[in-house]
C-alpha cells in the first residue's frame, strides 16, 4: 500500500494514514526511506520554522513579498527543489499538493512543480488544497 506524506511543522492532519514529518531533514529522510515508488501523495507546507513564520507576518501578510534571505531554516520550497532533483535523476514521480497558508510560498512551490510537469509533458495536476488538521500532535 502506497504512503501519504504530510510536511508541516505545527499542523497534524485529522485523517489517519498520513506519515507526518516536521522539517526538511525529516522529509528527505522519510521519502528516501519509503522510496518515491511507494508514495501516493505528498502534501507540503511552506513555512517550516520560526524565521519563516516571522517572514510571513512581517512581509508576506502585510506587503505581499517574500524574501528568502530572511529565512534561516529550509522551507517547503527546498523540499520541492529536492523532489524535482530526484525526478530529474530518474526517480518515480508522485502527486504533490500544497496546503500552506503562505500564498506566495505556495505559488513558488507550485510554479516549480508545474514547470517540471510542463517540461516533462506530464499533467499539471499539482495544486493548493485544504487538509483538515489539528494543532495537537497525534501519536499513532
């Protein structure tokens, strides 16, 4: 049975069956461990730490700008870059959706995903969606 990966530093999906990872390193480790051929779906958040959240409050929400120089931790965008590199190296492609509240970060991630899908003549089926979540950590 194929797995579903949910990347988010604070939210946890209400629906059971997701493998939850909290940051870039956990994401890369878990995807590598499971194998892209065994992943049905990946859902990504953009802001994965304190400086990313600060950037959202200071610039994204107020000024509609996003400056990655202000973010010290890796973001969901770094995860997308890593995924695209894996796919370009011949790894299986899986479906990726974005659940981030950061509209600019979401657009950046989707732009890279759509560009890869366009260049490789794949369906541009990645998009934004809402995954019902809780802020409580769920232990399975």
